[in-house]
């Protein structure tokens, strides 16, 4: 039996974030690895977003889950544990997408792809003394997928532990997205297992954290038809094309859908086309919003600023569109060319990459040379957008017409965005879990 420590490196907060972002939900990736290994090995999970890493012990194997902006911190963590004699395995979305950009001497082992198709072999080879440098997951089937170890979560550390994933990956290959990498696979989980997980959580509100919950509409319909019997409320991320499938929207509402996260990305069709977001057509955006709002479902709209074709006017135009269409929640990003994506390769070839400091690649810094706006104006516009969307005036202007949505709307806009620092301080006093539970209760019963 080996002692395996699984680490989530600390995420650097963006200028618009508070501690609430760090404590939003537990990391299902390393919890899945824990469930794969714990029958045969001693497992310890450490999330550096929650508390400091314990560097005093000496695990046999350390696994680090890495996003692009966390790579510099992961390198520091690996160095400390390797000096103690531990074997360090680097995995996660950045390793899977951009392995060829990473110095192989920084880690002992690289895990490319899903944990189910790599970690069992890694541990078997470790015990046999035959470790290889790179382990790649072959194509998985639904039966291969493993549930996260929910019982290892300390709920006091998080706002929400009621998170579920029903699939891995996304069928679309937008140029700026991790899912455009060659080793990404889209696959749905077994419906019976997902429903059992939801029942075991014993919550009346579930957050589905898939990249694209409706990536396989046939699967989604069957799942939602069966989900209706559980009488819960849920939120999920979907691609905008589903807004024109009115039967699906009706089924979503009937099964308890409260809100949908949608990547609108830009209201400029030229900018959208430049990154091959083929499912988005800006001329249909307002019809998509009406279809969703007509069913009493709220929208969290994601926008990416700095696409080729964006100018200083893009921010004002986008804000006006958001307010006009009463978009309930907005998430803004600065375009970020992640290494390993088609966008990065193109910008690198064009000489537009401005920095190799990966800690800045968190969608809150300008790391490339934009085509039609200066880096300074892009950054200022990004901050301006958050300030204006969540001003008192625009919070009131965007308030939902349906009274039963207003409590949830106001709680997010005020307590998470407008007064997030105050809410975070309160969480530290009475735990994130209690604030999260209060939020769920209020959004259910306030009218």
C-alpha cells in the first residue's frame, strides 16, 4: 500500500474575485482519483485554496492537478516533494492539452487524459518499479467512468458541495477552449449512477458542472425525463444552440431548471467566426434569450473580450445588450490563448504572444497583442464591464420580470458580486457551508 497525496494548487484570484471564488465548490477531479485509488492505497487530499499544504510529511506519490495559471505553483510544490523523495505525478487539463510545452524534468510522471485510464497503471508500475514518463488515457467508455469520493469532502470548507458532473468534455472545438486539444474526449456518464449520486447528496438544488450539459441531446432528454421524479432544482452550462430546441427547454423547466450558463462570447459575429464558435450566431441571440426567459429560466452569460474585431466600443455595446435583454448574471473574460489550443498556436505563429508567465493566463490579464484595441484599453474595459454590470443602477434595470426569480437574482448580484468581500468575511466567521445553505433556502422560499 502506497501513501498518495493529491493536491489542488492555489488559484490566483482575479481582480474581480473574492475568497468566495476559492471556496465555491470542491475539486471533483482529485476526488475522482481518490475514489479510483483508495481501496488499495492510503489517500490524502489537500486543496491549497482552502488551507496551506502540509509539507512536513513524505508521501510515496504526490499527484497535482494543474490548470495553466497554476503551473508555476505546481512546479514549486513538485520541487519540494521531489527533494523529500516523493514521486510527483502531474495531471489535469493543462497537462492533457499542452504536454509538449512543459519541461519534462519538472515532474517525474505526466498523466494525459482521464484519471480512470491512467492512474491505475501509474500505481501498478510504481509498485513494480517500472514507472514511465508519460501515461496516456485511451478512449473511455461510459462504464469506465468513476464517481468522485464525495464522502471525503468537508462541507464546512465550501459554499456548495451539491455538484454533479454528467459528462466529460465538449463536442465542440472552439479555438480558444481547452476542448480544442487533441486528447480531449466527450463522453456521457451512466444515467443510473448520476441519479444515485444526486439522491445520495440529498439536496434540493444541484449544480451540474459539465463543460456542456447538452452535448448529447438524446442523452440529456432521457436524463431530464428521469430527473423529474426527484423534484429538485438545478443549474448547468449549455451551448446556445439548445435555446432553439423548445421541446428541450420545456423539459428543462419541467425537471427543475433554475438557470443556464451560456457562452455568448461576443455580440460581434465577425469576432465569433474568427475562433470557429460554429454554434453561435449573433443574429439569433435575442430570440435565444426570449425562449429561455419565457420559461422562467435565468441566464448566466459568458463574454470573452479581445477577440479580433473587438474595439473600445465593444464594451459599451455589450453592456447595452446585457441590460436591454435583462441578462441576470454576467461572467466576463479577457481572451486567453491557452498553450496547446489552436488559438495559441495561431497567435504564436503571428508573433502576438506578449508573455510566457503562465500565472497571468487566468482570463484576467492581457497576455497577447489584440488586433483592434490596445492591451491597456482591453484590460480597462474588462474591469469597467464588471463595475457597470454590477452597479446598483444596472442591477435594478436587469431585475427579472418573474417575482419568483428575484431572490436568487439579488443574492448573486448583491452578496456574491457587489458585496462579495463582506460576504466572504461573514463566511469565515460562520463557515461557507452555512452561507451556502442560507442562499439555497432563501432562493427557494422568497418570492
